[in-house]
C-alpha cells in the first residue's frame, strides 16, 4: 500500500468517525429544528410582506418620491427580505418572529430600525421618512 492510499484511508476513517459522533448529530438536529420553528413563526409576516397592498403602495410611493428627487429607487427580493436602494440610502424590510422590521441605512451605516405593521401603517409616511430624512 502506498503512502497516498494510506493517507486517504486515514482521512476517510476520520470523516466517518466525525459523522458518527452522536453529540454533533444531536446539536445539528436541534439547530435544524430551531431554524424550522423560527421559519414557521416568520412565515405569516413574510407572506404579509410579499402579498399585502401595503408593500405595493410602499413601492409606488418610493418611486414617486424618488422621481421627484431625481433618484432611482430600486427594489430587490432577497429570500424573505425586501431591499430598497436609492443612491446611498437603503431600507430593508425583513420579517421576524415578532413582525416586520424596517432597517434604514446610509452608506452602509444603520441609522434607524422601525417596526412595520402592514395592516395599520401608512406606506406613504414610511417612504417619505426613508427618502426625505437625512
């Protein structure tokens, strides 16, 4: 048996030992269950963010205000998160287990964090706050 064959067999044996480690397997299973539970709690808020009239109105208002300022407002869906960019300003709407959170940032520095309630909040006010406040 050559040196490389022996080394390869030793590496395979180590990998198999790691895969059979019950403590590691248990930790990974607990992590997956926690991730799944958090995703189930976020799901209604993610659905509300994606399909509510609030989101549509917010995008319309951002484009309207941006047009008046001669700024292109671009939006992108990143998984469950809606990201809006206008020059150096950014707003990310992300579903959490408690609801939807809007994070405002300028030049990559977070400036504000606001809870958003699509059923009761005014989309125009949120758009105006994001685009007109420094």
